C-alpha cells in the first residue's frame, strides 16, 4: 500500500518558465509528469520538442 501525500500547487515543487509563467509538479517521475501551469494573458510558450510525451491541457480560467 502507498503512503501518498495530498498534493496541490501550495505544496508542490514550483518552477518558473517563459516570461512570467509558473509550473507546479503534481507528479514528477520518469514515467509520468503532471504539471499545473499558470500562463498570464499575452504570455506564450517557447517552441520545443520532447523525445517522448503525451500531453493533455485544460483551462481553469481565461481562454486559449
């Protein structure tokens, strides 16, 4: 049985990226990465590539 801690952006590892963007690692392993991100209006991601990735995005507020 696993002894897992509840995790959210308040207790997750935070990192800064892009121009004024933030990410919080909710799950971080070689097999799976789940990140909650904050992208302010007008900000964008730098084009990049992953050797292997499945990506899923959802918007909590605002628009894409």
